[in-house]
């Protein structure tokens, strides 16, 4: 689905990606984490061909991204930018979401149906006639998400989707990712939000200074202090408590609230 091999990318003197290799399979849901400037955004811009490898290659659906245009790729690979203002420009929310659909040449009735669907999915229906620029930051971000989901790409890449979202919207976003996965979509999410990853992602790729320093099961990686320190991440709160209580027999690799509750109850129960 996405294959990155030996990828290097520099902006002038600044080396943003150093020999990055990874594979993302069809239907996978993957988080990409790492410190500010680690190269996350640079990496995902290679997935829809916005950036082309300077060394190594990126293949999407088996095709080298240097051999296709961004327009061709973006029909199947939807990228939702870190800053929604780089993506929004239409006069109303409705037009904004319809724009890509029109561009891809969908018939009018399909456009109407898809826009309505996306508006409702992202809780934006009541804002459909507003200007995107009159919306709050969190709402603008959701418009950017809706405008990509509306044309139904096979791969959806989110850059920092939880920033500016309140708890309820974050929960909706988690549900949305599950929905996309159940439809067989491939979902890649760049985020600093470790709790969001612990709860929703089976696999994490960690970048640090342009290199992949870890790639694998979330439970293994998010409870590995060495990796987390390198990427300037704090462990999930549940994990931090587990470490504090490890002398009492609580396992160190816990991620979820029910797990730590059960581990503590087991110890307390044993002493009663
Ligand atoms: N357009 C650009 N011109 C010059 N340097 C850039 C450009 N975009 C990114 N960089 C540099 O490349 C490196 C990687 O940047 P990138 O945006 O990929 O990091 P990131 O992991 O997404 O960071 P953040 O968590 O802050 O979003 C940084 O050192 C950054 O300063
Ligand atoms: Mg970034």
C-alpha cells in the first residue's frame, strides 16, 4: 500500500529525513509520533506526492510517486494538513467541502449527497453556510477533514487532528477512525497526543531527528522509556502510574485504565 525505502529529504542544509524505511499495509491504522521537527510532516507529504524523494523511493499502490502527479495520487490519498488554513479558501463551508468533489468531476447529485454526509459526520451541518474563516480553530480543522473524507480516498492521512479539539470532538475523531478502518481504509495519523495513540492505535512509528527509531506494537513502544525520552514524549498517564506501582507487582506495560484498575484491585484484593 505505502512502501518507503531509504528515503532522504533535505530543505537546503537541513536534513529532515535520513534513510527512512517503512511499510504500511492495506487497512492498517498507524500513528506517527516524534518531537517537533522530527520530520513527521515531511514524511507524510511524500505519501501523496507533494514532496518527491531526493534519495530512495516511495511507492503507493505499487507505483513510484515520482511517476505520477499529485492530482492523480490525491484522488486516492487524502492528506489533511496540520494547519487547516493552508487548505481552506472557499466562501462557505458547503463550497469548501464540495470543491474537491467538483474538481474530481463527480455528478451534481453525488456531490450533494457526499457534502451532506461529510457535514453531518463532522458535526458541521449547522455551519454549512458560514465562511470557513469565521469558524473557530477546531471547527476549521473539522472542515478540512470533511473536505477530504467527502471524496472517499483509500488512504487518509491526518496531521495533528486532535489539536484544538475538545474531549467530545476527540472522542468523535476516534470513532471516525474506527469507522474508516471498518470500511477498509488505511489511516495514518501524525500526533503528539500520546493518550489518543494509547487508546486508538495498534501500531506506532516513532521518528526522531529524521530517523525511524521505533516501529511496532503500541504497547511495546509507548511503555519503553528510552524511546519515549528520545522522542521527547511522556508516557501515557496509566503507564506512569504502572511504573510508580511496579514495586507492588503492577506490570510495567499497561496502557489502559481498566487494566491498571484490575491490576491494583488484584493486589489490594489479595491483601484484604
Ligand atoms: N519548508 C521548509 N523549509 C525549510 N525547512 C523546513 C521546511 N519544512 C520543514 N523544515 C525543517 O525540516 C525539519 C522537519 O520538519 P517537519 O515539519 O517535517 O517536522 P515535524 O516532525 O512535522 O514537526 P512538528 O511536530 O513541529 O510539526 C525541521 O527541522 C524543519 O525546520
Ligand atoms: Mg508537523
